[in-house]
């Protein structure tokens, strides 16, 4: 049950989506909410691309330069 405290490769929770959203929620609390819907959408899209690149093991800068269309063609499904 507490294996994660001895082995850093074991996550403390098995809910990956919750862990990803937790960081975003903390950032929102610290910096304040978006002032426009367009700003919120842009921030969410950028955050999604960064998280996807990280989880897929891609170079983050190359992914941002290539854009979302190029990134979606090289997704690993499993």
C-alpha cells in the first residue's frame, strides 16, 4: 500500500488524469483565472500539447514548433 514511499517509480495514486489536472488547478489558483474565454481555450490547448508531448516522450520544443496537427499524427495509442 505504501510502496510508492520506497520506490520513486511507483506513483502515489493510480489516477493519472487527476494528477495532471491537479497541477493545472494549482497554477490557476496562484495566477488567477483567465480573463477571457479565448485566453482560457488557448491556455488549455497549450497545456494539453505540453502534457501529451511529455507523456509520449517527445521533445517538447519540437512538438510546439510542429503544431497540433503534426503531433496528432504521431500519437502512440498504447
